C-alpha cells in the first residue's frame, strides 16, 4: 500500500506531504484546485512519462517521492528481486527527479538507480490507476484472460502445464520444418561429404603420423652431415690413429696402475678413470651401431616428401593436424549417417510431434473447460454489479470460444459481449458501449476482482463519478467502499455520496497571494470533514447541509460495517 507521497515543485504544488491510510482515501476540492495534479505526481513516480513543463514556474527541478509498504508475496517483491533491489523492513521508497535543463534526471528505488522501463514494471505491480483513459484497457484480450484466469486458482497451474507441453510441441514442429528444408539441399551436400570421406580414407592416416614424418624428413635431409659427424666421432673415440681417445685413456690407466705399486693416493682417480673408460666404450658402441644401420636413400626421401605433401593438402582443407583431420572425418560420417537416416528420423520425429500434439490438445481442452466455467461466474458477478450501478437491464457476458489454432495461451479466444437495453442483441463490448457505460463496467470489474491476491495493493479512481448522481452515485460509492475492504483505495471525487465513505479524507485547495498560485493539501479531521461534505452536497455550509452531511457520514459507516463479499 501507499504510505506516503511527497511532492516538490510539481505544477502548482510547491510542497505537499501526504500520509495515506488503509482502506478508502478520498481526495476532494474545488475544480482546478489540483486534485488531478496529485494523481499526476503519483503517476510520475510509477513510471509515466513527464516533461519539464510540469516543473513549477521559477524552479530548477521537480521531485516526487513515494513510500510503499509491501505485502509478503506481492508481485512487486518478485519484480524488485529480479532487478536486484533490496527491501528493507517491507518498505520501498521510490524517488524521481526531473531537472529543467533535462540533464541528470534520476529515478531510484531504495537507493538503486532504475530505468523508466523498470519503473513502469514496478509501478504496475504497486498501483492500479482507474480513470477515463484507462477504461479501454479492459477491452484488450490479454486483460480479459487475466480476469478469467485469476478467478479460478486451478487455471494458473493448468496453464503452466499446457504451456510447457505447447512449447515442446512447437519446438519439435520447428525442428521438423528445419529438417525438411535441409533435405532439399541434402543430395548435393551428401555428394560433397562422401567425396571428403573418400579423400581422407584414401590417405590412410595414422595418429601423430605428421610428427613422425617431420622427424624422419629432417633426418634424411641432413644425412650427409649425420654420416660425417658419426664417422668423425667414431674415429676420435677409437680410430686407427694412436691418438684416439680410448687408446690414450688406456695408456693413462696403465700409468696409474704402475704408480699404484708405489703410492695408493691416486687409486680414487684410477677408479674414476676405469668408470669413464667403460662409459666411453659404451658410447662408442652406440655410435658404431647407429653408423652400421644408418642408410640414406633418395627414393625413400622422395616418398616421404610426397606423403608429407598429401597430409599438408588435407591439413589445408580439414584441420592443422592429423588428429583434427581424423576428427573431421568422424563429423562427416555422422552427417552422412544423419542424411542417409533422414526418413527414419523424420518418421520418429513425426510420431513424437503427434504424441505432443495430442497431449497439448488434451490440456488445451481442459483449460478451455475451466475458463468457460470461470467466465460464467465472472459474467454473473460483473453483471450483478453493473445493474447495481444503474444499468438495470444490462447484460454482460464473458465468452470463451474454441479457436482453430493453438497458441501459447491455449486453444480458445476470449471476448466480452454487452447489451445495455432490453431487446438489443449481445455484441462485442468495444462496438456498443459508450464512455459513461464503459466507466461503470470497468468499476464493476474492478469491484469483482479486487480480492485477487496477485492484483496491485493500491487502486486509484480518478473522477470516475463524472456525470453520475442520485442513486447511481450512491451505488458507485458502495462499490468503491467494497473494493477498499480488500485494497487500499485513492479516489478523487466531486460527489458527497462517495466522499462520505472515506476512511481518510484529504482536501485540496488553491489560493494566491497576488503573485503566486499555490495548491495546498491537508487531511481533514471529523469536524472539517463534515463541513467539506456539506459544501460538496449543497454548495453551501449551513445548519441544514451540516445536518445532512452528518447523516450521510453515519449512514456510510453503517454500510461499511456490513459484510462484504466479492
């Protein structure tokens, strides 16, 4: 509910700070006093676009701030949570500032900056404004469905179940269409894939073959150097010359053995030398064996180069390594298999689609029956309220008819049919209703749906009593009072019959000091309230009008104490 609304420099309002209560909050005042300005200020903080023309003359900016108390499981809480906005002790503070230069405008929710789009979404969950411009919204099909579906708690679950199956069915239908489109190009594609498969298979690639080939090519390409170095190494280690390493070490070893006969101090060095000789002999053996088996063949080199060229050509087409080429081959084979098995896949997909379609239609039929029953109950309830609002012979019917095609919303269409007078056929509400009738129908619908848990916590009725009087005005007042049993209501009115129902009565007045016009706002006490209602009912305040005002207030209290059922 709306707890507080503070306004600075908004049109004629220099500053106003309003505290709203639970139940019915009535705003009254002379025409032009600024009642609608307050509603405009509230609309601004709920996301309505406003311009700099609303900034009070002589001021640099305007600001509006609203404080809301949120219910535990309200839609507003869910939206705020999605936006990452924290709620502190169930309180939401929305502030909006507009600067004259159009720069540095700001919107915040509990200190978090939000966009105008996000503010509209939050505002719609907080407050439902009902005025002349909003009445046409009841004609939109999505709002008719909202009215129907919210009247039966079972519909929400059935609709969610239906939509889950519907989206699955739609997805598979789309999948089938894509397969059929792909099949038109599949023959040409299949020829290309088979050619690729054959080209890779003919190469008979082995894992890591390219790396092994590169090593072998590098060896054979440097065969002359390798042979020369190996021969020279063998000669140095153990060649025919008496200066080879092993022969020289043998002489050193003999000399140390002779020394050992006379002095043992070089025995450790002798031992190390013996180990070194053994190691070098092993080295020599390895090099000699390599020299014996090393062969160079120009034919082998040509063959390896040709093989490497084949692999290089495949790399250019299918990947920069043998592993990637082989992986591409697997993809090609999988796609060939998919194309060759197209008929089988399509047949299985058609069976799945048929099953899902049957399930979707079954759930749509269940949803349709629930909506028909709900629509009948809504029709009776709204028609009863419409007749109480002065259209004694009116007929109001919410229709739900089977549709040719299934949509995400079900397999039906919704409409509102209306007849204001006896003998007239029921026709679509959008084609036959007048502005005044539509206003009362909208009020009747809001009266019936006020108890919905998912609806906004605050309702605003902005001068919906235009053109009403007498008994009808009294019934309108009772309807609004009924709504206020379930929701907080803000109502701008010129009728005493409605004002007397107030739980909180706010008076808006206008004055000037010769230089500036100022709108003033105050909450009336019991005595002031009697005077205001007397003025509204009779135009003057005298003994008779005051007595009548007190009687109206007393009568309103009795009506409000009666049990209310929506």
